[in-house]
C-alpha cells in the first residue's frame, strides 16, 4: 500500500493504476511483493535522471515486462532500455514498450525454431549471422541461447565502432524493418543506455 501510494503520487495517476503498474512489474519479473518500494524507487530515479517521466516508464514497462523476463533480461536493464528509447525518440511510451516487446519476440522466436522464417520473411539464421559479423554471439559455447541483455550488452560495446551500413544491417536483421529505428535509438550512445 505504501509503495502504491508513493507510485500514484510520483506518477500522478490513480491509486488503481499505480497498483496495476507495480503488480505487473512484480509478477512479470518474478519478484517478491516486498520489492515494490524498490521498483517504485527505480522508476522514480530513472524518471528523474532521464527525459522519460515516471508515468511513461511505467506504461512502457507494462507492455514489455513479461517478454523481457522470459528472454533473460533484468528489470533494471529493461528499464534503462525503455528510458533511452523514450528520451531519444520522444515517441509515446506505448510505442517504445511495444517496440522492445516486438524485438524480444523476434529473438524468442529464434529460440523456439532457429530455422524459422520471421514475420518479415527473414530467416532466423540471418540474424545470428549478422551478429557474428561484429563478433557478438547469440549462443553460448554449449549452443544454448544467451540471455538477451547479455547479447545486447555485447552489441552495445561495439556499436559505436560500427559503420552506418553495419548498424543498419544489424538493426534490420535484429529488429526488423518496422522497429529498426527504435532499436538504433536504444543502441546509439549505448553508454547512456547503461547509465540509465
């Protein structure tokens, strides 16, 4: 109740909406209810440190939380990516949350069926091949898919050194044509994403 009241006050939303935001984050990331205050603090801190406010972050997080967790992404990492996407694109938080959810779904689809064709007709193996061109591994040494935040972190570490063409190629393969620009917005100046 205390965390929900704090969330409602900080985000200027109704108590019920604040409760739904916290509940969604707790359930999606398999957290304990006792962590609600910590989640509120993280939304508030990132909202204060970025140009994405508390409400925008919570709306975006509701869209992507369960997908992010299933892909092995942490709450903190997901929150940082959302904040970077919102502050860079200035798009509605629903759009950024849905974009990240779509990108994650693309990677999850590869886990389920590595030889499948993705929704835009791109062979899933081409995504892995694109990442390999910049020495980013999608799978570990045992052939298992790595947690997605580890893959994105490795890609972010080399992103600034890539040519414009390399970035466009990888973004198209990793995110698809519709989400390419949002993916690039999150990956460009990746140090900021990590900072958030």
